[in-house]
């Protein structure tokens, strides 16, 4: 656990970036993500790898990966315990909102950035084309352990991740406001993608301090504020 950076200085930088992108600015009372004196860390690398791999399988199911193949891969990789109930219902029975699961591709992109597998998390461009090569090769039957050996992750610094989380927290608000007002957004990324990337960052970046509870489960991440 490291000391988190000054949240107000980070927020000022986030607002400067929103202004540069021509996006609406949140109101003055918009909450900070953390408070002065808080600590920050990332979840365990293995936990982030597992979450990224599970979401990768969920997205693959959206694009035609057979049910039996997906379940067999998760079982063989000992990842069933990392699958949430809604994800399992979708993987095993195709139940749930197919479109919402497709969007998880951008959450995978955020987690891949945290693991050092993607070079950027630029809010104006879609996920890198190389992202699929950076994830487990499901058609070839590459196991979770084989992927971990191949990928050689280099997790980001927790402070760098916290700074980007604050930016995406502000971006999520700004993109939704732009949608409501019919204001064009910069680049090729929409509000859904921004929200998914924020989801990945909110889940993986852990703060400690008097106003923080235990880290939430994946389905418990609150994106409403």
C-alpha cells in the first residue's frame, strides 16, 4: 500500500484533460475518488489476471464460442470460483443481456492496461488490435497457466492507476452528459466503453482510509456516482 497522491491536484489535472477534449465539466461538488491521507494499491496480480481471463471467455461466448468449450476452459483453468453468478448463467445457458456482455471487451482492455499488456488506455480510441493476441488463445486451447507464463505481465504502479481512475471517473460523467445534450464526443469511443473501462479500474484499484469499505466484488462495483 502506497500513499495516494493529492486528490485535488489529480482532479485538477483530470478537469484540464476534459477541457482539452472539449467535454462538459462536472459540478464543483463532484466527489473525489479518495481523500487526502488515503493509501492505494492494486489487487493481487493473479486476481486481476483471473478477472481478465474470465471476461475474455464471456466476450468469446458472445462471438460464438460454444458453451461446452467455454465451461471446459474455465473448469480446466480452475477459474470457476472467479466467475460471478450472472456470468455463469450467460456462459452456461446464454441467459442475460448479450449486449452488456459484449461491452466487457473494454473492461478487459482496462485490466490488460493494469497488467502492462496494453500500451495505453486513451479515452478517444478503441482497444488495441493486439489485445486479442495478448489474451489467452481460446481457439488453440491455451490454458490460463500457459497464458500467464507467456504474457509476462508487468503491473502498473498503483499511483498511476489511481490517477487514471480519477480521469475515467470524470470522463464517465462527462460522456453521459454529452449523450444527454447531444454533444459530440471526441474520438471513436462511446459512453458505454468509458463506463466499462472505469468498471475495470474501480474494481482493481484499492484504497484504504476512514471512508473506504472492503474492496467490492465485480458485480458490486458502484458506477452510479
